[in-house]
C-alpha cells in the first residue's frame, strides 16, 4: 500500500504536543480551557438534537437555563460547560447525537489556535483505522499504556512517508487514548470517512474565512476537461481539496498521485487527511506556491486550480527573473497570469491545465502581451464563460481557461470560445460537450454558444479573450419569420397597454383625505407588518437549503422569486401569500407590489404587509404606500429608505378603497406591459440590425415587401 504524506516534509508537524489532558475528567475538573469555550443557540440545538425554536423556548421557560456568557443581545453565546450540565439534567434520558458532543469536547481539548492541528492528528489516526482496521481491533484490546506505546509508530507507518531522524512520537500520549477510543467508536458506527468529514465541516463552519471551496458542479466540470486520462494531478492552491477529489472520483479515473499545496498550514493538513481517506497516494504541502514551490521540477499530467484573485502582493519583486515566466513577466496587477504560467511549468508535454479565472484576465491591457504569447505558442486552447451565480459570492461571471503544454512544433490554428451563460441549468454539460468536440477535432461551432475562433482573429491590438465577443449568432434567430412574429407581438402589446390606462375624473373640491399613520391601522388589526431580521453568521437558519426567496430586486422588477437559500441568507420562514403587499427598503423611488402567487420566503430588506381584505384593500394600500405623498416621509440623503411604519394611509370606506384599488391595479398592469414592450422593442431592434448585417433579412424594396 502506498504511503501518504499527511505531515508534509516538516518533522515538527508529525507529532505535536498539546499537553496531557485527562478527557474523562474534563467536566469533573471544570477545565479552564473548556470553560472558556462558548457555543451559540445553533450549537445547543445540535447538541440536543432539536430545532432552534426549542432552544428559544427553553430560554423563556426555564429559569435555570444558562445565562449568556458572550455574544450580543440578538446573538448570544453560552459557556459550553454550563450548557452540557443543563442538557444532561433536562433531556429525559433520550439519546443525544454523540458526534456533536464529541466535536464540542474537542473544542475544549485545546485552545482555538491548536484545533486544526488536533483534528489533523486525529485524522491521521482515522487513516490508520481505515487502512489497518484489524490491527486496531487487536491493539485496542490492550490497556491505555500499551496502546500509547505502540500506536504512534503504526500511525506513522500507515500515514507518513519515511522521515530522516524523526522525533519521538508524542501526540498519541496515554492521556489521549480514551479520546481515540471514542473516536474509533464513532467511526465504527458512522464510517471512518464520514466521521472525519463531519469534524472537518464543523471546523470550517467555525472558521468560515479559512478556506473557500469551489462549487462541486464547477469542480466536476474542471475534472472532466482536465483529467480524463491523467495519472498525476497537481492543485497548487488546493484549499479544501475539492478539485483534487473531483479528479479522483471521476468514473474510470486512473489518477495514481494527487499533489496539492496551500498557503494556509491548517487547511493544508486537514486537506491531506481528507484526501488520504479517499486515495492511497497523496502529498499535500504547506506554502505559497509562487514563492515556495513545494514540487520544483515535478511534471504532471494535469493541473487544476482556483487561484487567489487580485492579489497584488503575489511576489512580483522577488520573482522577476523566475524561469517559469516563459510567456512573459506577469505585470504586478496580473497575478492570475503568474498562476497560469506556474501551472504550465508543471505540465508534461501535452498535459492539460484548467484554471478558474476572473473575466478581467481576458481583456486587461496590461496582460495582452502574455495572452498573445499563450495563443501564438499554442498553450491556450479554450476560454469558457460560466453563468453568473455558478460560483457563489462573486459579482461577475467567472471563466475557465483550458491550457495545454505544447508538445510538438505544430501550433494550433484555433482557440475554442464558449459562453454557457444562456444555459445556467446545464452549463457543465454544454461546456464539456463543446470542449469534447473541439478536442477531438470535430465541428465545435454552435451559434451563440461555442465557436472555434481562428488564432489570427484573436491577435489584434487588444487580444480580448472574452467569449461573447467572438460568438456567432444563430441564423434561426435572425430569420424573417422571427422578426415578423416579434413585430406582431409588439403591436398586440401596444393595443393591450392602451386599454389598461384607468379612466379618471375630476375630484370634488370638498374631497379631502384624512390620512392616519399605518401604525394606527396595525393597532386596529387591519394590517400586520412582517420582515426578516438581520442575518447573523453564527445563527442557523430555519429555512431549508434550496428554498425560493423573494429579493428586493424581484419586487422592484416585478418578477418571480429569483433567490435561493443559503445564497440569500434568511433566518425565518415568512411565506408570501396572494394579496400580500411587499415593499423593498432601499430604492430610488418607493415601490409596493401586490403578490399574485405566494409560496416564496420573504427575503431580507423587504417588508410584507398582510391586510384584512374585508377592511383594507391590498391594492389601495400598495398604491398609497408607494405614492409621492408618502415619498417625502422616506427620503434621507437623496435616497428612499422605506420604513413602511412612517407611511400615512387615508381611512376610507372599503367600497371606496376598492375603487381606488382597481385603479392602482390597472396602473400596475400598465407598468408591467410597458416593461414587456421595452424588452420586446430592444430584442426587435437587435434582431433587425443583426439580420441586416448578417444578410438574413434585407430592406424592403417596395411598399409592403418584406
């Protein structure tokens, strides 16, 4: 069996000394370390295997529930020792989730800074347990003293490459053997890999800024493009190891060696253990790959990487003469081009690299010379635009660059350009199919999706590699029949819109509204106000992942819910109903919409007004909340910060409200029709213009000729 370098090449990382701790007596002694550990309400819910609402209920009902030990008034934290003691006295002997209790016990084992190292060492034990289960079964029958004497060398043999003059093993001290026995029991019950994955996930939840994982659909796409026949793979900025694992898990994968490096030491060690539990031959090192390459001279079949973006301190000054800059010295403001050349330097001839890149790397003027060299020498083979949102928490649509180390004197004549932004649901399939056809030498052109662009067309003054600039338009989209259909639809919408304008007449001179504050209508029970509270990073949401969320932009644009949890953070399940009035908070001018189809969760920064329809008409309410008469109540510093409680609403008989409500409803429909007409008009202009320039349509030569 191949060994795995979990402990890197630094002997001091093999056996860290945390200090002997009797885990069985932690709570009896009231250990200072554990007393300082604090947990949130979400942690307490996990420890008790209940929902967050139950914890809130306990705080109200039980006078002996632990008092907050930290945090804030809206997001308190509690001493772990006190929470454990309280739960044991109030759970009525029902079974509790042992993995959660074990995780919190680990937090009490060491100070926060040492938690990652402890998890990595426990992970090394789990690797041994996975590979030598029979050996552990026999050894565990011995007493703790005998286990502590024998276990370190066995873990070393199963997990680490041989080291010169290794230090005496110390991290598996006798006092920790009870902890390891408990861990082995959890692994026997829930699986070795699953147990470590649980602990690893909890750690990264606690340290959300420590690493960022590439989304699995993007990782699988990168693996499919780059690793179909790779035996050795490198990720020089491996983070949590998602890309390397995706390559290993590919159906029919022949990957024999996974190499990774990450600048964060704790992340690198956890990733090493994580990969070692899935692959036999893994080597993960710590350090900045650009400044301290852990694998100098090593050539691999494939490189996959999601490098750091916009890092101006990437090492420009000290790396000016680096031999990796075969295609040109990367400008100080172009760290991504340094990572591209680092990847190419590690490829075998004919090897493939797939890099996740920001769109600006395709067209910055400072990088055009290197881009031109990558094209001229045949290193750049494809640029693929991903849909916006495929990589969460990014405000732009990222791209994939596919590179190949030149292996003969023939220079490719084309570069593949793909834009998957029009296929957000199956972007990975669209991109993989386009690359597969191009790589096999088949016809790769697909209008508006992909095109094999001649190299000479790319080598202009800008060397702009943005795919959308080079894609052809579908001839079907430019057909005369399509133009005629859009024009006829435009005529229908114009006629419909004209009929939606409500008839109005002069109001009698004596008519005078007597407005009352909306809060008065709330007091009378005519309307209720609902909104999401501010999301706290350490609070667990009550809303399941993948739930549709109504966002402020959805309300402004009058469109169906576009958000999804957890990308849009919501804490409470406030479900919209038909007839609800929704009002976004931060807008250029006040907007209020009446919900037509409910079922979505109310998003943050949106107020929801729910009326008693027999006493308050929702369209009447929406019209006055968004009216100019109330706009002055909201304006601060030139922008409307809409607080619906500051609105004034006329108190009219319900029949009169409904007359006004019908007029406001027709105005809302008229507004929606005008938006449709504007969108259709823009599309019609584009169709006719493109049709004329592509030769699909021509100007009429006689009156009435199409």
